C-alpha cells in the first residue's frame, strides 16, 4: 500500500463521527430547527452528503487533468430545493458513507504525484487533491460543531415539541 498524505482512515471515520453525534436523537429532534432560516441536524447531514458529491467531482476533475474551474455549489438552495428535512437521516448517512467508501478505494490507488495534482477552485485559488480531501475532513468537523450547537439549542425546543404532541 502506498503512503498517502492524508489519513484515509480519518476520512472514512467522518461517518462514524456523524453517527455518534446523532446517536439517541429522535426523528423529531433530527428535523427540529431553531428558526426557519437555520438548518436542522438532518439538513446539516444532507449538506455534508452534497458536499461529498461535489468534492468527489472536484477530485476526479483534477485527476483527469481538466483545466476548468472547480465548481462551487449553492448549499442553502441545494438543501431547500431537495426538501432535505423530509429525508431520513439514516438514508442520508448511508449515501454519505457509500461515497466515502468509494472515494477511499480511489485514494488507495493514488500516487504521490496524483495527490499533488492541482486545479483552480471557484475562488481562483490553486488547490491540490490532497488539500481538497483534507478540507473535506475539516469541513465535516466544522459541521460536527454545528450539530452540537443545534443539539444544545434544541434542549429547550425539543421539550416544546414533546409538549405539543
């Protein structure tokens, strides 16, 4: 096995970290929102699955030697447009995990040269495959913090949801 500049194990473990973050939450808690403009836990998970799709495309575009600018995506519009809060968190995480595993197979095949291939992102910055993959791991960790904040805010809101039943 070749040595990789990122920890593929850390990349794949993001699924377990998300599973742990939502463990014990009810269906109602997973879709609870502090306000209409904020995201629920399920919407955060959907955003991360979407981000995983986009990152997968970006990596493949760089590996293919494309010179087109790597795409951005309208995260709020994607979440809203697909009615993400109507999804089951378990289904979203299953898709997220499948893509992690598929990408990890690719990562194991990459050479040092492949990891160092670069493209230009939507901000005009040159980024390597390594940086794209590491940024994804960091992005998931950022959103784990967001999930914790939603859970903290929800402690009072969830009580109100139960009382309304």
